[in-house]
C-alpha cells in the first residue's frame, strides 16, 4: 500500500513532498468544486428551459388550436344540447383558455424552481469553508526525541567552534 505520491505508507516524507501532496490535493478539490458548480448551474438552466417551454406550449395551444378546436367544440355542444350557437362558441373558448391556464401554471412552477436553485451558491459556500479551514491549519508541534537533542547538541558545538 502506498501514499498518493507513491511513497510507502508510514515512511517519513519531507516538507517538500508534504507541500506538493497538499498542493495537488487542494488543486483537485478546487477542480471538483468547479465541476460541481457547473453541474448545479446546468440543472438550474435546464429547469428554466422546461418552464420556458411550457410557456411557449401554452401560447401555441392558445393561438393555433383556437380556430379549429373552437368550431369543432361549439358545433359539438350545439348538437349535444340544442343551445344557442353563440353560447356554444363561448363555452368552447372557455375550455381553450382553461387548458392554456393549466399549461401557464406548469410554466410558473418550473420557473420558480429554476429561480430558487441554490446550486452555485452552495458550492461557493463550500469553497469558502474549505479555504477558511485551510487558512486556519497550523503545523502540528513536532515531538523532540533524544536523538534530536543529541543532534542539536552536535550542531551547537559545530556552530560554536566555527
């Protein structure tokens, strides 16, 4: 088993190796955060597009189906009920407006969901949190062993004699 930089686990690593490893991991974290923000933004844009499509569908239904549907429905009501033809046309128009209203309501719901999407804001908060954690990191105090003390003494003697 080995560490991400290829050195065996448990082996002493130099400060340079630790710094290089930390830099690589922070870089990977930043790239992952950016990818997450892109994915969340893409989802919010897709929701907005669905809402816009529903609005366009509502307008299309209202414009293109009114003449044919109104005539067919009005004459169908007249045949079924023997009401005045004007009343039958008004009922036909009311049915078309009701359908367009339902489609517009669906569009409003999807538009609100897209507007409330907090994807990039959540990612930005996560990046800020990661940055604040990294800023507050302090090196762990190193425990001095007897071998280190002997080495310090040798260095002190060498410095004093030169």
